[in-house]
C-alpha cells in the first residue's frame, strides 16, 4: 500500500499549559513516520479550540504562523464540549483532505507512539482502529469508578462500545465519507464508528498522567455523555420501562386478589395504612423516574428536530 496522508485532530479547551509541547511532540511523530515512509510529508495537525477562555488560541495562531502547512486550526465561538470539537475536527479534515485521521487529546495522556501502530493497522486494511487503554493506573479512584460505571451503563443499555476506548482512534477517509450522511446533531462518535460496521480493530496503548493543567471532564459531563450515547443508540431503557409497567400491574393485581381472598375466606379486612403509604411513595417515585428516562428521549428528539447547527466556527487557520 502506498504512503497515506495523515491528519491528526486535537480538541483543545483551556490547554495553554499543554498545547505548545503537544504540537511539538506530534510534529516529531509525523516527521518520524514520514522518514519511515508510512505517511506523506504533507500530513498535518488540525487543532480545534473549543471556545477556550485562556490564551490557547493565541498560542495556536503563533504555531500556525511558524508552520502553516503542518499546523491548521479552527476556533469555536463558545465551548461546545469535546464531542463537538471532535466532530468539527473530522469534518474539517474531510474538507481539507486526508487518507486517514487520528484523534488525540491535547494533554498527550494517550501514548502518541501508538499512532504508528494505528497506521500499520490501517495499511492492513482496517478502516477504524480503536485505541484501548491498558490500565487506569494514572487515574484517581473516583475517575476509575465513574469510568467503569460509564462503560457498564452503556453496555447494559445496549450501546456496544469497547471498554476503555476513549476517543483515541484512527478512521479512514471511507468512514469520514459515511459520516457525511449522518446529519444527527448529537452524534455520539464511539457508538457511530461501531454502528457503521466498517472493518475495525483495536490497538492497546499506555496512559500517562496529564502533562499539565487539569481534567475538563467531571462526573456531570461524563453522565451527560453517557445519556447522549444511550439515547442516541439504544431503546433498551424504554423497553425496560414497558416491562416494569407490566410487572407493576401484575403485582397490583395479585395484591388485589390476595385482599379479596382474605376478606372472603378469612373475613379479615387488612389494615394497611403504612403499607399503602410505602407502596404509594415507591410506585410514585418509580413512575417519575421512568418519566424522566422517557423525557431524556423526548429531549433527544427535541434537540434533533430543531436541527440547529452542531457548532459555530469563528475562525479557521488553513
Ligand atoms: N476538551 C474539549 N472541550 C471540553 C472539554 C475537554 O475540547 O469542553 C478537550 C480537552 O482539551 C482535551 C480532551 O478534550 O484535549 C480531553 O479532555 P480532558 O483531558 O480534560 O479529559 P480526561 O482526559 O480527564 O478525560
Ligand atoms: Mg486528559
């Protein structure tokens, strides 16, 4: 297979402490791969500034001025979140042109040396190469637990994503082309690349501690991502609710039968105020919870139906 043009997309949100070192290191990786004749010399980086409020964009502009052909960038008008930044990156490089694209975090937590393995797998004919982290040694206990809950929640609710794959992956031009047909506003990338069913493989990589700065992901954001993933790719929760409704009705029916029998056979009318209150609260709570789940789906429909733009780009350096 001939050498391929590689684009590397990097979402950046308030990464002024990392971004220069990250770009320098990734350019070295590109140089190395070019020397090994695995990628073409016109391969490039594409940074997406997700509405940073620090000097990230100024630093990116300077980096672009130094090597305009190799460092390209776009800036959002505001913070849209890392998924939107990744989507903008994929769409940006699709327009600029490339054979394959790797997405990597700006803090270089993911081992950048694995990009070579990604390329090797791409050359072996894979269209999607997913980076899977070896372990979570560098994560705090809280992060470990929430991350594990995230994958468990997704898999329980029928969203098939590989465990410990974050958004470090390579996708081919073919996958980018298919993405063009998906007009969903809240595209959940991990679900999407699994769903399209192209030839997929995984590459294991090591995770390093964050190079500088702090994590932008907290529990609420992760929960938001999980809810978007589930409501985008699975209706299992709705089915569970239907099942729950059925069993609740069955339960009420049996209790009713039991009460009638007690009255007729034993002439014993049960005095169950406490039981009634407990059951009332329990089923009341359960109903509101189920309504909330249905509400998540209605919310998803609401957002999609309005089909507002996924993001607004303020500036582009290409
Ligand atoms: N990020 C982003 N927009 C956000 C939050 C994060 O573009 O609203 C970027 C961030 O700059 C980084 C990547 O997404 O490149 C992953 O974020 P982070 O390292 O904070 O998450 P963690 O590794 O802790 O999960
Ligand atoms: Mg990180």
